[in-house]
């Protein structure tokens, strides 16, 4: 293998063996590393490419090992000297020969609507929620409904059972239940969240040592306790990952445990145990879109579209990142303020990985790679208000890091920087809400009551630390005085009487909920909510696709709070009856643009978004949007815009029904817009749909 000619000959032989073995001896062959074929015009079909990608070849002389794999319509080689990592890679491939490929197609076949397992699990979960007999499930479900109304709009909470999306959901899973649509959707979200958590945990645990597994050690008798540990995040914390899984809206089911639930979840775990988790390392291209494709397979298209869920196609996300001119330098800060399942975050991480690949000398050492992982977790950040999307985004974030995750270090916790928070309405004091600090505490309303957080904690941005401490004190059985004392000491607080009283009241409220079986999820929700305060004016780039929800669809509480923000930014220019009829119709994408630019982007930083063309062309509310000035203060400059007027970027296949006029733009904070603005109009010159990936 030391002689290049012999090495190339061995690789060519392996490629020939793989092609003949997979496609038959008559198949045409391709040179390794050469996108051109031996014979002009010879190509492999998509089915043949997928079959070729399912296998790997190995050439070795006992000292050097060359792994050969088909990816992206080319042969790729990975040469390694014999060491522990080589043995592990060989073990993963050997294990993969006897396990099911972790592909969206296989997962949908086993866990999707057509699988009896899915109907069994979702039916049991829906009945448990609908019964109203389980306190934890009840309060978690009500809080989920509240946030659901902000994310999707209140009118979608109360869909009649005969509505198309309700019928589609019950029919897809072959359910005959007299349960309202929103309860059934909560059960499906719980089901999908559990699948994501088990996959994420298995991937991380398997990186520990050869043969390590989480799913493989689950037992029938200890299943409930093991799932409680999964939902608490304790398993991943032992692997130095703190928040990839934390107590959330979908971890309620162990508290509503029944023999029927036990049986279906044991079958669920056994089915997943047959899969090869090594796919994430061995076939990264196939793993990239796994969760997105899986969600599309689990949630009927009629339901997703009724909820306004249209995921950004990969090519459009890549275009928007390129428009922002983000090159993957890990020292630059990057935010997706409405990250959904993490498409923009994943692409940003892949750009970082390519940036490292292009600089092997400067960034090739283990020490440098550890530094890069630390930079990524501080500099590539996502926010979203959808609890299910946050779980998907965190999981995809870990998957995107791939082999870099090994360099996260063992001395400190790795926190996935994706937070369940609002990018528009920040908690605590903002320059538009000064009255919040007139008292010693700041109110934080939730369905179970209003929590009063000490003003000193909010001002010093220590809410996440306080919530972690509160959660741990309740979990470890500490009393009120112990929590107050620890808070003052560990957070270096003033310790005055009003502060201690507020801390004590907060502890009592949380402890009372815990005693009622309504658990400690609230500390995690508050902690996430306040995470956005850490990133004021922090980012070089903010890139994403904001929610496109009309003002009238939002919850009354959110609208009331947001009204002052619209007025402050001058986004709502009409008055009286005129504002209530047509011209005053507000899309929160307008407020989103201004709030994100104001709150999170640095001076001279860049904002690049996917929006509707109406923000640039209509009168009324759109007129206020085109001031391009943050209140009466900072200007921002629209440098370039792209208009996809001749086609629908979000339609990726014939069945999709959506009509929108999409525009992307790049803006720079602290500069005035110069006219005319370069405006690029795209025209599609070929028939058919542009694939999503």
C-alpha cells in the first residue's frame, strides 16, 4: 500500500468488487475519485446509487486500512493506519451487516402511520391525556396548549373532528377515537419526541467505547425507571452533555404509567434495538435529513400544512447563508432566531467542518479541534418557541457535529445552544418595558401560576443558573433555607431581606408543584426562556426563516404584549377602523425582523432572512417595515434582495399545496439603505419541482 500505483490498483479492484456484487457483473464501473465515467454518458440510477452506498469495501496490507464507500455519486476513500479508531470503524461496519440500516424509509416502515406499533402507542398516550386522571400530564398538556397557540395560532387549537387535518391524523394511524384533534396531536408529538430522544441517547452512548449501548441494556422489568432516567437527561449528563434532553413537555408519560403503556413501549424499544446506530458515523449523508424525513413521514401532509409547517428546503437555506456571506469561520457568531428542526444550524456547522478541512495544518491537532468544538457551542445558536422543534434541532445539532463531538472534552458539560425561547418578546427588562423593574421581583406567568423572579437575578442574567440550582435542590431533597443560602453564596447575591423572601417564595411554589406530582419541568422552561438575555448584541450573523403567522391568529396575551413593540418600531402606521380592516393586518415576520436586528445583531452585523414579498411591496403595515430604522435610533441597510417570483420554493413535490411569494434579503446594522437596492429576480427555466434536499 505504500506505493501509489499498488494503492490505486487495490482501490480499483475493491470498487469493481462492490459494483459487481451490488449491481451485477454487467454493471458499468467508475474510476475512484473521478466524477467522469469510463464510458461517456454512463450513469447510475438513483436506486443503483442508494444500493452502492449501502456497502463499504476494505483494502489492507495489515498495516494500512483503506475504507472505500460510494457517496454523492463518487467513490470516496478513507485511509487509516492500524489503531484503536480503525478497529472501532471496522467493528461498526461488521455490526452494520447484521442490523437494520437507520434510514428514514426503514424507520417510517417500523414506526410510521402504517405500522401497528405506532397506532398502539399513540392510542394509549392519547387516552391517558384525555382521561384527565394524571396531574402531571394535565398541567404539562395545558402549558403545551398555551405555547401551541403562540406558535401556530389560537384558531388551530380548536379544530373540529371533521376538519380535514383532524380526519387525516386519525385516518393515518387507523385510530377510532372520540378524542379532539389537539389531544391526538400532543400524543403524536410525545411519540416522535421519544423516538428522537432514544436515537440521540444511543448515538452519544455508543461513542463512549466499542459496544456501549443504551437501548441494548433496557429491560422489561426496569423499563419505566430507565425511561425516567432518559427523560431527566441524566444518561447524557454522564457523557458531559447537559441539555440535549431535559425535562420538557413530552416526558410526562412515566408518571401516567399503566400495564398497557408498559407493553407498547417495550415493543417500541425492542423494535428500535434492531437498528444500526453506526449509520450516523458510517453514512453521514444519509443521516443528515433523518429527523426531517421522519417527521414528514409521521405527521400527515394535510396536518403539517394546516398548521402552517413548511420546512425550508436545503437549497434555499444554503442560498440564504451564502447571501449572508457566512463562510464557516468558527470564531464568527451565528444565530438562527426561529430554528425549527435546525436546518440553518446544521448547514452552519457543516460550513465550519469544511472550513476546518480546508485548513488541516492550522486546525488539525486534537487541541485545536477541542477549541473549535468550544467555539461552535458558544457561537452557533438557535431559538424557537416550538417545544418539539427544539428537541429536533438539538438532536440534529449533535448529529451535525459528527466526529467533532468526540473533542467536546470530559471536564465540563457540553450544552447544546438551542433554547425554547421567544426571539421577539424578551423576558425581563427591555428598553421598551422599563416598568418591570419597579418592584423587587419580575413576574413570569405560566398556566400553573405566576412565578416571581428576584429582580437582582434577572438584572445580573443569572436566571439559568438559579433555575439549575432550584431544580437540583428540589431533586436532592433540600429545604427552603438551604436553597436560599446556596443561592446567595453560589450566585454571589446581596442577601438582603427582600431577595431572600423572593427566593423562598419561589422555592415554595416550585416545591408545592413537585409535591402535587406536577414535576420540575417549570425550572427548565424558565431557564430556557431567559437564555436569550445572554446574547444581546452578540451575533455577527442572524440567518433564518421567520414564522409567517398573521396577527389575528396569535393569542390575546401575546398580542397585548407585542402591541407596544409594533408601535415602538413604527411598524403599525394606520389608526382607528382603518387599522382593523385589511391595511393594518400585521405579519409577525415584520416585527421579527426588527426585534432580531435590535436585540441580537452586533453593530455592522448581518441579518439574512426568508420573508414574504409583501413586506417590501404593500402599503400600510409594509410601509412601516420599509423605514429600516429601529424606532428613532439605529438604521439598517438592505444591501441585496432575491425574488423567487416565477416558482414556489417551498413546493418540492406535486402533492404540496402552497402559494407564496418568497424573497430573501441581506441587511447590515448601523448603515442607511442606499437606493436603488440590487434586486435579483429568479426564473425557473425547466419544468418540475426543485427537490427539498
